[in-house]
């Protein structure tokens, strides 16, 4: 579980560094990273990404390691940050 914590912390750092207002908003809404990022790490995105993306991701991941994983995290947040910021606690 220590390794999993490390991956979750790295995801959080990507978000804090690049999408600070989104991170702050998630914290205001009391959304913990474990609520969504745990499944990303466990499934390596295969549980919700289309198969063609998954194949490309796995090739890059095997060639370049975890930095490819964090690039995908960045791209996901780049796409959804505006939607997250529109969310309310209601």
C-alpha cells in the first residue's frame, strides 16, 4: 500500500502544480484523490479509456515508464478542469 500512496501523491502533485484552482476546488468539495485516482493506478486507465487509447498508452508506458502515466493524468485534468470548477457541493 505504500507504493499506492506514492502514486496517489504524485497524481496530486501533478494537479497542484498545473491545476491549482481545480485542486483547491476538489478540496473545498471534500473530494479525496483516492476517490478517483486509485482506480486509475490499479487499472492503468483500462477501465474507462477506449481500447485504441489503451494500446497506445501501454506501448508508451512500457517504453518510458511512469512519466507516461502522469502525462495522461495531466491531459485528463486539462480536459475536465473547467467542468470540475463548475461543480457545487449540492
